C-alpha cells in the first residue's frame, strides 16, 4: 500500500506500507482525500517531535472498509471524516463535553502499520496520508455521501480547529472585533468562523501580501501586511478603542477584542497580545517548538482585563461539530470548496509542501485514486 512516511531524516512516498485489520472497537478507512496541515510539516522539520517511522496526515475523509466486531456506529461503505481525537468517551472530560481535555486523546500513539516489514506508528491518531488507515470507532464521523471528499477532508483539522476556536473556545459575539495572525488553512477558518459569529471588524494579518484576497474572500474586512512593520500598531490604528484611554495610560488607543495566533511563533503571539483592546483576549492556536515562551507585561493584562487562552482542535466535540460544519457548508455560510486551491496525487506531496511554503495555497489536498 502507498503512503507518506516520516523516516526521521525526512519523508518518503512509499509503496512498502501495510496496515493491520481493525481491532474490536476500530475501523479501517479507505482514505479518499487528505489536506496537508502545517502540523504535518512541523513533524518533518522537528517542531513537533515524533518517533519514526510514522505515517503522516491527520486531515482526511474516506470510506469505511472494515469494522471491528464491537463497532456499532458506522458500517462498511459509510463516508466519514476522520477526527484526530481518539478520546476515551468515559472520563470526566469526555463526560462533560470536553474530549480535547481527555488525557487519552494526547500522545496515545499506536503502530497499526508496517513499513518495509517493521512496525510504523500513526500520527495524531489518524495517519490519513495512506491508502488505508485504522482508527478508533469514536474518530469515524459519518457524513452524507454527496459531500465531496476533497472538501470534507478539511473539516478533520483546519475547519474544526479554526471555526471551533471562534464558536467553542472564544464564543465570539456579534459586533465584536478580531485580528487573525496567519492566513493559512487554519487562519482562513478562524476568519470564516468570525464572519459566522457576526464579528464586525476582522483584520487578517500575514507576511505574504497575496493572502489579502483570500482573507477578504473568507470574511476579513481589513488586511495588515506584517512584513512591512509593527502589525499590532497597525491593528490598533485601524480598530477604534471600546473606550477613551487617558493620555499616558498603560494602554495605547485602539485594539481588537480577540486576536488569534495561527502561525506558531512566540513573537507573533506577543504581537497578538499587543493588538488587544482593554478586555481583549488572545487565543494561541499555532504550535511553536517545544519550550517556546512569550513574555508579557503583567500589568498590561491585570489592569485592563486582558487574557490569553490556549486552544486545541477548536475545543471540538467531533460528533456535534462535524455535522454542524456540514450543515453550515450546505447553507452556504461555510466555504469549503474555496479552501481547496490545489489537488494532487499522493506522489506529488513535495510539490504541495513547496506551494504551502510559497504562500500561494489555502489548502493543498492529496488524492488517492
Ligand atoms: N492548536 C491546534 O489544535 C492546531 C491545529 C492545527 C494546526 N495548528 C497549528 O496552527 C499553525 C497554522 O497551521 P496552518 O495549517 O494554517 O499553516 P499554513 O502553513 O497553512 O499557514 C500559515 C500562515 O502563516 C503565515 N505567516 C508566517 N509567518 C507569519 C508571521 N510572522 N506573521 C503573520 N503571518 C505569518 C504564512 O504566510 C501562512 O499564510 C501551525 O503552527 C499548526 O501546527 C494547531
Ligand atoms: Zn492539523
Ligand atoms: Zn476521555
């Protein structure tokens, strides 16, 4: 079987992979389409440490090929989006609707694959850069058969992460203002989440000027080119303050209620904090190298009710949120087809990565036929 393997030195597009049969509560998926998320690239460049060999990919959709003896919620032939949360379903976090807090959902690596005859592990409990993968039943979320796989696959990470950060974590309300740092696959979904939530000013920020058109297509009202100067100052100049700040106060005038960091760089997170109005909150979504820290002037938080939130996987409850994304897509509120700027066969993985680095794509999608 074909797939993309992280070898420790880099990646290989290989046809020397095999996957085992599903266990009692597992499902084998025939992957049809998979989006390339920056987190896959972060494994390859060492930002996210992962033990090789491992099969990459965690944003996928496909068809159920086989089910374990105890699987009841899906059957062979169903179309599914693969959720990356292999949550247990019974712990206190799962029982209170917070599967992203389930301890079993992080670091539960298994090795359902062999690569050149040796065990190979999965990545993000998904490994959708392979013709077939084995996942837990809880991760297979059924979708209607008329939703194209190329669009549906993006729900599995970028859409849930971006839209979920706005609707589930921040709970943005109509009339609030926001800045979105990084107009990539995740950032574009934060932008459209903000549009859906009724935010009235949505400032997109990127170092690639060509991202302005994409940002505006998804709902941005303004664009700041972060390569040309202080993005936070530009945002504060654009968005009026919610109250007059006295001359010489701790806080300069202006700023947004929400600032989403979708790049994965501590300096960008600091810029997001600096772009906040009084009462504003920065949301850390991007994943920098382990041990990264950000310095904050505590008084700039404490005196004026600013906050910093982390957000994993859009605080998603996949069995609620994936059908919701499908409904929003059908209603026209959620753009999915427009996110797919490039489709290529699995073998052209490196070309997709190059296009991502160039800043030309919203999402590149790998196809498996
Ligand atoms: N928290 C989570 O659950 C979660 C889920 C998915 C992805 N992520 C992380 O989110 C981040 C973004 O992922 P993606 O797939 O959207 O990446 P992407 O490569 O598609 O997009 C990144 C964007 O950031 C822009 N950028 C780079 N440097 C910048 C800077 N200094 N200022 C402003 N913009 C800048 C790039 O031009 C690009 O448009 C990554 O760190 C990824 O690992 C986190
Ligand atoms: Zn991802
Ligand atoms: Zn749990």
